[in-house]
């Protein structure tokens, strides 16, 4: 039989209950024993013993106190060892926990049994799974960011070396500077996206009631010309909706979703934006078919559906990642699924303003 913490506590408690009525009897027995031995000693026929016993007998009044103290000390020692024995599984669990750390994220306790400490150990293992996933995500994010920054920097270096290696005509110089400017703009967009992602991850600086329908209307008006250039028809269904949050981040959320919906649409396609109760915001476009199993990965930083998507707009792959971070900062939920006629449908649920 395995001595689980519950069984240990139950056993010690049972022994304490059984020992409760016995302790007064033990104390009385000690008093009688000490007193009897003193009386027997005083009846011995020794000169001057009577006077000595007369002087010692008053001390016998403290015998009950002495007996109780002895019994209490014995009981205290027994309870101490009982407590140590009951808490021994906790001490044994402290050893494996001490091995957990950033350099050993793969270590798991993997307990056996179904007692309380086993459940605690399993919870620690699950926590370490989440921590490990977080560390892995940070490493992957740093690696992807480095790659995204290294590629345009390498292009810039090549263009500069080509320009320095030979004299260029006016046409060649214009082409070279145009390519450098385009690469530099891509770097700016990437850095701006990283800053926006970092800012949204820090949470909200202020919480004020905002009209989500007015924010969406302003963003759609700003992107009307770009939609016409892409031959995308915008269909808006906006009902009044108040959400509590930060206006700048909410505008960035809507902007990212609308920009992605236009960028990854087809010519002659449509963009439908709806503001209502549940979900608070819905953005649907008619682009290329999106596999259902690839949708979740689109919310990861620098994750794109395919190479041909990057060629359309030159984005950094941070749009949906920033949208998710902003939604989480507003205590909301963002989800996506393939649209009925190709493209993507993104739904944003935000708490109702009270």
C-alpha cells in the first residue's frame, strides 16, 4: 500500500484521537508511581528520615505539574515526527521541482497516483508545457525577425555595392535608388509592426468607451482609394457598438484586418465588414481558398499562407499577429475560418460595454 499524504494525515489524526483519552491516565499513573515510591522510602527505619520526609512531602504537590509536562513533551515530540512523516511527500516533490528552469524546460515530474500531490505535480508539468511553449515562441520569433531583417539588409548592401563598383547612368541610378527606397520602406513597415506588436503586448494604457462603428467607418474611408485600385468592392454593415478600450489600438486592429482583406483579395472581389453585437467585428474577403488547417498559423508572427501572398503587398506577416495581440489586450477573442467563396473570415469578439 502506498502511503499517500491523505492516508498519512488520517493515520496521525487517528492516533492523536486515540491518545487523547490515554494521556490523563498516563499522567495519573506517573503521579501515583512517584508518590508510592516516595512513601515506601519514608517508611524505612533510618535515623532522621522522618524529618527529611516531612520536608520533602510538600514538594509532592508539584508532581501533577511535572507529570503533565513530561506527557506534553512526549506528545509534542510524537506530533513533530508525525508531521514530518506526513509532509515527507512534499519534501520528496521539492527535489524534482528544483531541477526545473530555463535551461531544463524539457524536464517533467510525471507523477504516479491520483492523490493531491500527484495532481499538483501534474499541474506543474502542464505549467511547464506552457512556459516551454512560450520560450519556444520567443526563440522562433527572434529567429524569424532576424531573418526578416537580414534579407532586405542584404539586398540594400548588394545594391549599394553595385552602385559603388561602377558609374551609373541616370536611368540606372533612378532604378537603383527606387529599389533602395522600396527596401527601406519594407524595413520601416517591419519595424513599425514589431513596435506595434510590442506595444499591444504590454496591455492598455487607458480604457475609455469608444464607438467601434465610427472607428470602422473611418478606416474604410481611408482605404476606399486602395480598394478601388485593387478593384475590390467594400460592403459595410455598421450598427452602433460601444467598446471599452484604447482608440489607437482599436484603429490599428481594424486597419490590419481591412488592409489584409484588400491585399489578399482578388480583382473584382469583395470585402464585407460588419459591426454588430456578437461578434463585435467581422471582416470577410473573397481571396484564394485558405486550407482550414493553415488558419491558426496565420496568427503567428511572420507566418504567411504561401509565397505568392507575400508578393502581392510586401507585408511582414505581422498583421494578424498584431490583431490578435490587440484583441487579447481588450479581453476579447479573435478567430478566423475559411470564407464560403474563398478568402478568409475573421471574427472579433469584444466584451460588452457596461
